[in-house]
């Protein structure tokens, strides 16, 4: 006689909490994401055999060297704003609160201070951004000096210096930058390069 087999029991799995968790993670990633802006100068990094590591709690100042230009990047908006105020005070240049706030949104400083107001007003205009003339070495030194003060005032610590130079940059150019840092008693810095994996 035929005996019916009992049907397999079905277990209901509630996927709602998992979907909620995924949505929360997605929203967190979107809100914390800032699209990276390409550098205004082309930099092909030299290769090295070790990783460059940075203290995640440090405030980084990056010196960009390439295409016969010197540029600068601060990673903290409040440091950029405070540095601009201090640079304005050194050169008797007044900036409005709107200009200071907008300057806090900039990525790369490669425009001399005498032209910085025009650069701020047109940021982010691709033509102005990619055609920045670069900084003279003495003005670069001023920006770094004032940014160190600003970082200490805002965060009670010194910023960490990184040098990102194109592989084709002549060594005397990099040597001049290192000498400038030495004059400010900045003898600890890192050079950024692409990691060459051992075979």
C-alpha cells in the first residue's frame, strides 16, 4: 500500500534585518565618500620595494613635483582655511569668509598668492585648475611654514610631510625642496612611490 511521504518543513527566513544592514553600510559609504580629483600635473611615480605607510591620525601635507612645477596639498579643510588666513596676514591680503570657506574645498594649491583670489572665485574651473603655474620655492616654504602653525593651532600636532615627485624629475629640483624643508628644521618626511612587488 502506498504511504505518502511527509512534506519537508519549510523554514521562513526573515531577510529584512540583513537588507537593513546592507542599506546602512551603503549609506555610510556614500556619505563618507569624497570623489578624488585628478592632480593638475601628471606624476608617474618611481618604483620602490617597500610600502609607504602613514599614521592614520596624522595630518598630511603633500608636496607635488612634476612638469617643472611645485604644488601643495593639505588633507584637512580647516587647515587649508587657517593657512590661507595666515598667508593673507603675512602679505596684507584680506579674504572674505566666503573666500576662506571656498578655499577649504580646494584640493591642490599651485597658484601664487597674488592670483589666488581669482583661482578661488573660479574653482573648480577645469581650465584654471589644470593650468596652475605652480609655486615658487620660497612661496612653497611659506605655505608649509604657515600650515604647520595652522595644524598645531587646530589639532595640537604637527603635520606630516610627503613628497610626490615624477620619476623624470631632475634630482637637483628634489634636493632644493629637501634643503628648503631642512631650513625649517623639517628633517623627517616620506617620499611616495609605487610599490614594486618582488617576484
